[in-house]
């Protein structure tokens, strides 16, 4: 019985080794496959150990009135996300209306010292005193990706209200703090 069992084990071991050797080797990847493998293995650049100051200036202009200027300043670590939420309620025509200024930003220092910035802005100000604006809820919701040159302001958005003559301009400036 021991001899039969030993013979069976040897036969299985030998057959398994033969099977493993009989498998053809995998073909080498083609030039396109190796490029795709390298692309999929790319990683995001390592953050530089720096903080970035992001200044946003929102200028809300209606004809016949001085512009309303809102400034949002954020300090963001390179490769990180920052979020600011501001809200309240105002009484308009006997009812309360929400006013909102929300900003999300993600900044990364890239080649040439420029700063790639993803900005999401939700801006819902108090309506003006004009009847046409009180009937609507002025609101802006934007998602913008832009390359900023360090220390140089750049107008990243200028929009017009679809109902009134109101326009809103948004300017961004990023500064690397050393």
C-alpha cells in the first residue's frame, strides 16, 4: 500500500512539473502595451512643502450703483483642498431669502512655478432694490480649472445676469508662501 501511494505521489509531482514546463512563455508586450502600462503607473506629482495663498475678488456690478466687492482669501497646502462656507438669510419682500458665498479650491504647484487651481464658487447675494431683481434669485455656480502665474491676478470669470443688467467678475491670484 505504501508503494502504491508513493508511486501515485511521484506520478502527480512529475506530471505537475511537466505541465508547468509545457506552458508557453507569455509574449513580450508590444510598444503600445508598454506605453499604456507606463501611463497607468504614473502618479500625481509629489506636493512641494509649501502653502499657497489664494485670493478671490468677486465684483458684483449693477448699473447705476457702486460695485459690491467681496474678497475671499484661503491658505492651502500644495496638493490639498480648502473649503469656505458662508451663508445667511435676508428679508426680501416680507420673506427670507438665503444668501450664500461658498468656495472650494484645490491648488498644485506645477512646472514653471505656475499654480494649477480648481475652483468651485457658489454665489447667491442679496437681490438689489430693483423690482426685477427682487422677483429673481441672483445666483452663480461655477467650476473653473485654471493655471495661475504666481502673484499675478487673472480674471477667471465674467458673467451676465440673464434677467437684468447685473454682471459679476471673478479675479484670482495665487501666491506661494515660502
